[in-house]
C-alpha cells in the first residue's frame, strides 16, 4: 500500500485498486472493509514496547534499477528505537554486499518492514519511508517515517528461539543469475520466508510466509509457493496485481546464511492448478538475480516448532484447521 493514496480526513486508509480487485475476486470485500480499520499511521505503545525487544527487522525496498529485495537488519534488543508515534530509528544496516545496503544508507526510499518474534509468533508490519540516520553516536542506520502500522495473526509461523551467534563478520556475498544446488536445497527445506512487494505508486510492503518444509517448490529458475487462507487483506496479492516485481528472503536458521531472490511474480487463481496441500492458489516467481551471503544475520536459532495451522504440503485437496 502507499499511504499517500490511502488517507482521507474521514475514512483513514483505504485499499488501492490492485487490493480491491483481488478482494472482490475472492469475495472478501466486506471483511476487508472492516479490517482496514486496523491499519494506523501511528505506533501504539504496545507496538513500541514490542519493537524495543526485537533483535531483527526484515525490510523490503527497491534497488536503483527497480528490482525489489527483502533484507534483514539485526542488532541487540534496543537497536529498533521508536522516537515518536510516527518514526522509528534503526541502528543497523544490511550486511556488506546486500543489495539494499547502499539504498538504505545513502538516500530516502519507500520501505516495507516486518518485526517478527518467532518464539512468540508475534509480528507487526511498519511501512513508510526511510532516510539515513547517524543517531546514537557512531551507530549508522536509518530512520523510518511511518505511514502504515498493523499487526497480523500468528498463523503459519514456525516458532524458534534466537540467540547471538559468535561475533564474526558476514562472509563474502555471492551474486548470480541462477540458483545453486545449495540454494535450491535451502528453499525446498524452508518453513519460513519473507516477501517484499510494491504497489503502482512505489509503496512497499514486507510480509511473512510460512508452512511445513516442502511448501515452496523450485523448478529451474521458477519458485512456486501456495497462498493459504489468511486475514483477507490480500496486500501481497493486490500489489502483484498491479506491479509484478517481488523480492524473497530465505534464512538458514542453522547457520545464519541468507538467500535473497529478486524477480517477477504472478498469481494463478485457478484452484485446479494448486500443487501445495492446503493452498487456495499459487504464486510463481521467475528468478532474475540471487544473492547468497554466509553468516549475514549474526544470529543463531534453535529447532523449529511447527504451527498447527500449517498443512501438509503433499496433501493436495486437504483443509486447514480452523
């Protein structure tokens, strides 16, 4: 969503045409008209407290060529610091070699972010504009001027505990047009990834996607995953309706490696084409570029506890527990 197109003196936020088209197509107009009231331009106190406790923030933005990427920012609890109800300081930048490092450190940019606490399955999305910041002495980072703040339910989040990994710099980033065998293995074994999309005005959103390992498929240069029942906002699908570029972020929770993929995506709404158990429709992303970076997060996670809502990806035609 893009706040400049969603704010009126009376109604507040409203959906953009891509979101409206998808909501109408899927019979979710009434639900969406109610849930839009949960999107605010200011940060509630409970959200501010939550942010201060987090060691990671996923951020989506476009590079100078217009390709969308999803990146991760990490730091000790407190590195995300709300400075007012409409702005947040983040005392971190992406790792060296990350496609968004220069974007976030050198200029203003529309961003979509998600702070997620995997251990509790809590998450909050913060969308707005970022600008470089040097607040906090020598800590370089960014300030996000907020336009949209909203929470999501805990569905499909695999719970994990997190701790600091040994203090070591991230390894050399590898950029490529193709996925390696190791990349494919990480994707196929993933139970979590993040996706950045944008609307036709450039407003960016970052979202979590989760499921049981095997819910993401890879075939050559195409990555495919199912869309499960959710909150009926259809922000990601609505963005793809009007702007097909997207960025994916996969994290190797055992090593702290990251895999970033940018490309163009399309939604297949035909239920006859569903290839993932529990999914209602499929999203296909054609890979343009890949960045793999060893130890990019500097964090270590424990084993995953699967969400009870995540269906068996092999059970085609199955249902999701209510």
